[in-house]
């Protein structure tokens, strides 16, 4: 998945793993911004509000698969 910034959202059921293949920027997890670059792996449990800044290509793995009804917008922090 190509990410060029993403709005804050969360999943109630799915855990996500992000593996950065190219590029970099930062991920925001529950209001804390952490830098990421090629080779970074980010574990995001259910319920954690997440977003991204920067431009990166990311392998996204959802466990279980992320369903359309399990994506919820979050207020800007």
C-alpha cells in the first residue's frame, strides 16, 4: 500500500502490522508520533488510534483481515 499521509482511524477487531518497504515518515499511535523508515515494523493493536505522515510504501497485514465494517474515523488529536 502506498501511503502519503493518512487520516486518524482505528479498528475494533483487527491488529495491524506495518512493514515499511520504501520511503519514510512517521506513524502516529494514540497521539504519539514515531519516525519510521525502510525496514521498520510497526505493531498496532485493536483500539489504538493510528495515522501516518510522509510518503512510504508499506506492507499492511491485518489479523484478522480488516473488514470494511471495522474501520472507524477518529477525531484529530
